[in-house]
């Protein structure tokens, strides 16, 4: 996972830490619903990192040069170290990492299966779009988490360097052949559609996580707020696509 | 790359450091032939690690459980960090890492293409057999290298934990179904055959490396010695296969 380097959602709507956001894990986890929601969140994030590792390692095979291959392998390795941090944290709070990840395997594998890139550029766009959206989402959620979980989530969202690498390579390819832009714009739209459909599946399945997202457990989240969050994420996506030279 | 945990070649024939083995890089590299041979060796090893990263990441997809998947991803990541050390060393001695690796891409890719595992167990046996043979070979060569290069080569051959993991899983599978042993024994023989044929290709192509191996540059290596080295490696392979429950 990584930051989007030139278009992040506005954080104006994020309130100063109050309620759970002002608490540490020891205090916040006394609420079993909050605890279950955090285990879900870390499980989803952990499997996301493991799947990202696999995807980047797979993309490395499509790399046109040895230097590009090494660059992708480096990012894959960074994702794996994020996975380790999340798995260790799950174990530290007494959750079985594999059990915590299991509920998210089908949705993430489904997403990757439906969106297997057919070439190097599609792989770069997918990694960039997918990681940016996931990163925006987790940043929004992080603001509502207890301080300990928030620090961890923000740490594993640290830029692995993929964003600027992908932007540079994709822009160069579009400059060299503008028709590539049309194909990749369609591809990015398909990725966004698949990501939304798999997210809905996860939200529908996971009660604790959904309850946290629409309020009731963590602070400041109600349905209207979730709607605004999705608007901010979609808007940031559109800006990123424009920066890439693609119409979203 | 990793150590073989229960069968290493005898080191009786290894002489105490003399000649180049008693020198550091600054002294030894004054000989341009020796320098070229080391660049070849580090290039081959670096691309071997990058290819091992890809292979392990690929095998992770075949893992029967999430825990097995995470274990393979961890090993892949360790191979990548070995690659980084070798690439950085090549750069530090003024060699272009990509150029140093290029001559070995075809042979290593050829090996991996000819020996794509069809399931999880074949992948484990391949990683174990391939890494053990490579590790035995580099350890033999390391004893003849200057002290700085030797330290690096031995460091990247550090056990990534794959050997004991593979041995445990393969033995359990053979105990559960002895017919698996016959299939895997054939597979291991095919791997050894492919590895030898690709090594011959590399040795035939790379003058500096071959000259170092058969004496003339580094100490203690002549054709008879190379023959003995291959015997030791083959013998260690046979012992490892027996430990795994396979007839070599």
C-alpha cells in the first residue's frame, strides 16, 4: 500500500481526535465490538498486503528490463514487510492472523482474478490505482481509530515508491503512443468498478466492520459521512487519472 | 540461497587461505582477469537471487494454507534482500549490475522454464534441491575468493529457513502417501539434469569465470579439483534426497 503522491482526499472533514480516536488500544479495546472491528480491519489489510506482494511479484515477470524487474521485486518485498507488521500486531492483540485474514481472501482473490493485467503497463496502472484507493480508504478510517492502531495503519501505508515509479513509466508510454492512453483509461475504469463491487461484498459480509464504518462504534462515521468519504476517494482517483494523462 | 541442513559437502579438501584467498579485494582485484571473474560470479549470483525471488513468489500461489503462503513470501523477500546486497556490491566495485547479470539471464530463465513445478510439493523440492546445489557450489568457490568477496558470498548464502521447511512438508506428504515419493524422486532427478546442463552452458560461455574455476586465476582449482568438487556436490545431493525420503 502506498500514498498517492499528487492527489489525496481533502482532510477538512476529519475532526480533531475525540472519543475512540483520543484513546489508546488498551482503553478502546474494552468494547468487544470495537475490538472485533479492528481485528477485521487489520485482517483485511494484512491479506491485502500479502496479495499485493503476490501481484507485484507476478508483475515483475512482465518487466521489460532487469532494472524494472528489480524495482518491482523491491516493492513486493516492502509489501511483505508491511504484512509482517500487521500479522505480528494481530498476534499481539490475541487474534489468530490466519483467521483474521480468512474472511477477506475470497473478495481480494476475486478482485485480482477479475483484473489480471495483460501487460506491463496494465500491471503498473492496476498497482497504482488499487494501492491509491486502498490507501485513501485506510487513511480515512485511520483517523477514527485508537492511537495505537492508527499509528500501525499509517506506518504500513507508507509509500513503497510505487506511485512515482508507475506515474513516470505510464506517462512516458502515453507520450510515446497516445493510443495507449485510451486503452489504459478503460482499464482504470474497469479496476474501479471491480474494486467497488468487491468492497460492497466485504461490507455486506462483515458486521463489526460495517457497524464501525457507519457509526455506532467508532466516532464520526454515519451513512452521510461514508457517502462523503466515497466522494472524496472517487474525486482523488479522478485527479490521479488526470495526472497520469488518462480520462477517468 | 541457503544452506543444506543435513548434508554438506566435505570441506576436507579445502586448503587454508593462501594466495588470493589470503588477500582482500583491493589487492586481488589488481588482476583484471580475477576482477572479471568476480563480476561474473556476483552477476550470476545476483540474478540467481532475483530469479529465486520470482520462483518463490510464484510458488506462494500454490500454497495450501495462508500460513504456508506467508512462509514462502518471507523466503522470497529474504532472497530479494540478498539480491540487493549483491547488486550494491557490484555497483560499489564499479560494475553495472544489469550488465553483470545479463549473461546469466538466459541460462537461469531456461532452467526455470524447463522445470516449472506443477504443484506445491514439486515447488518445494525444486527450491530445496536447487538452492542446496547452488549453495554447495558457491561455498566451494567462496573458499578460493578474496576475503571481502568471500564474506559477501557466504552472507547471502545464509539459510532463509527454506531447507527445514521444505524437508518437513515433503516428508509429511510422503508419509501420508508413499506413492508421492516415487513421483518426487523422478522430479528431483530431472532438476539435477537440467541444472547440470544449464551450468555447462554458462561455463562454456564465460571465459573469465571458467578460467577461475579450472585454475590459472584463483588458487587451488584445476580440472581434477573441479571434478572432485562436482563429486562432492552430487554426493551431498544424494544424501539430501535420502534424508527427504527419496531415492536420488
